[in-house]
């Protein structure tokens, strides 16, 4: 009943928007048929390519066009003159995702689009926006082309609605100059206790301003040490019928507040006011924090010396574990899910473009920091494409290989999605209250558990 009511609300919203006309706001649209380096396409010829008909596909994604998508589109357009693609960039935040959803529901042409979180993907599936890939031989394509095969793919209600296009290893970026000046060595297989001690040692004064040892938030949530230990389905009990927020690993996540309270991590009120809850690369590259959690795509900012001038080399470390000796190899996801819009009139052509993006087109996304999921790309190609020319002047290459290309990493894959969007919202809300000092740790963990259990129970009824 709740799902039906939600869909009715969405339709009502769309009708009101359609009545006011189509507005794209400040979304940037790019399209070019210019020449570019091309590869041999793995896609088969569609009916449109053996006729005089020209089909135009519209693709929405969150990566700036100039960071790789436009070059990819140019290569496709050159190779497929009868199927021309237009790339539209949306900002991957709440506002940008709402614009995408509104455009799809209002009937604006969108044939292919990206989703960057499971809770958003589930909302779109339940809102009828996403075409199931079960009829497109997606399973066979995954087995033949994507690292890990089916193991890293996310399914909603046991069906595949999007394919992962990037491997997102996680870890810490660290200012190597500060490590040296403070005489700090990162322990192998470090624990959260050792991590907190390193943060303390790295906190210092530089040029009259304070440098915090670490940043404690990533992707809008507290540092997720829990995910590296528990892996997929960390938010759920073993049977998926209750939440798992009473697991000790979530108490470990909450210890980040101790660092903030003691002055060794940027305090949450500053994080909140400066909108650094999701990503704090600006603070890291401006040398306000000595280390920060990150994923590979953020390396493009390290290379952007025009906007983020700096003269230190960035080194890397894996996430710490909850307790010394506890394995925490879950430090990667297959993400950047690409889907076909359920409203597309050109679904077969959209599917061919998706396959191109993941295979021959993937080389164009290396400059955006996107590690390919295509199993035909070597580590050497990844390093050359991501760190770029003269990369050793900016990056510790061996550290990058050790952390980001670690062959022993396991994928974080969620198989339960019951009330997933509600659970993520609850976690964010209660974390904000706790980190702002408006609730105790005990109340914080209790309230997340209680509210998440209630959300799961309500959806299962």
C-alpha cells in the first residue's frame, strides 16, 4: 500500500511539472559528432545501422562531460553514424537526482541513465523508471566481460536493473609530506585504535592554521569501518527481517566523534556548514586535513592543479579494521550503475550503447578516476590512465597499486534492499543529531536500530 501511495504522489508531482513546461535548470548538455580516438566496438549492428534512419539517444550521467564521457560519446558517434548519442550531465546530489527523476517521469526523452547508490536505484525501480535487463542477455554479458562475474552485481527484487561500470576501491588519501614531517608511519593492517593514534600525531599547526589529522565523514555518513568488516548487507540481520545496528562495528563507526571532540578530526559543525559530509577533497588538497577517506574517482581532483594547487605527494592506506587481527577485506564495490529508461523508444540501441560504455568505451573514463569493470583492462593501463602523465609527481604509485588494485579485495554487495532508502535516511538523520552533540552514543545507536527495525517491518507487511 505504501509503494502504491508513493507512486501516486510521484505521478501527481509529474503532472504538475508537465503543466508548467519542461525546465532543465542548470543542467549541462553536450553533444558532438567530432572525430576522436576510437576502438573496435563489441556491440552488434542494430536495425537502425543498416538503414538510413538516424536514431538519437539521450544519456544522463553524473561525471562532467569533459572528464571522459564526451570523448566516449564522440567515439561511439563516429563509429555508429545512425545512432547518435547526446550526453547530459547532472550533479550527483539530492537536487541533481531529483531533476533526473522528474525528467524521466515527465516523459522527457532519456534513454540511458546512471545511478550511484542502491537506495536511489531501488526508488527508481519501484517508481517504474527502470527497464529490467533480464531480456537482454545481461547475465551472459556479465559473465563474459565483467570482473567478478555476477558476484558484484546488485539486484532489486531478484532482478537486474543496471550494470556496474566502475570498480570503486575505497581507502585513505594521506599527505605524505605531513607523514614525514610528523614522523608518522602507517602500521600494516592497522586497527581503529592505531588509526586514532595516527590522527592525533598528524594534527598540528601549519602556517598559522590548524591541520586536523583526519576527516571522519564520507558519502554523507560516518566513516564506515563496519562495511569493511561486515561486507554487503551490513545494515541487516542474517535473515534480512531486522536491522543490524546493534552490531559492535557500528559502535566503532561512532568513535569518529571522539576524534572530533578531542580536536583531531574536523568538527562536525564545520563539516556540516561547509557541506563536506559527502566529500572533503577541497579540505585535503588545501592542507586542512592530513588524511581523508576516498574512492578512486576523487583522484581527478588531485590532478587538477589549476583549481587545487599543491606541492605534496598523495600516498594511500586501506581502511583500518575494527580490532587488531579482524579481517576487513571488503574495501571495494562495483558501482556507477547504468540503466535503460523504461520510457525509452530505443531500448535495443540503448543496450548496445551500454555494452560499448563498459567495454571499448571504458578507456575514456580512466581520466575521471573510474577503474574499469571490463576484465580485458590491465593494471598497467589503469595506472597510466588514472594517474596520468608524470603521475609520480603527484601520487605514490606503489601505494596506489597496493591499496586500489589489491587483488585480495572483496566486493561489498547488498542482497537485501527491504526499506533500504528509509534506512539510509534514518542513519543520516540520527548520525547528524549525534555528531552535533544532540544525542548520546547510547541513544544514537538505540534510535537507529529501533527506527530501522520499524521501517523493515512496515515494508514486509
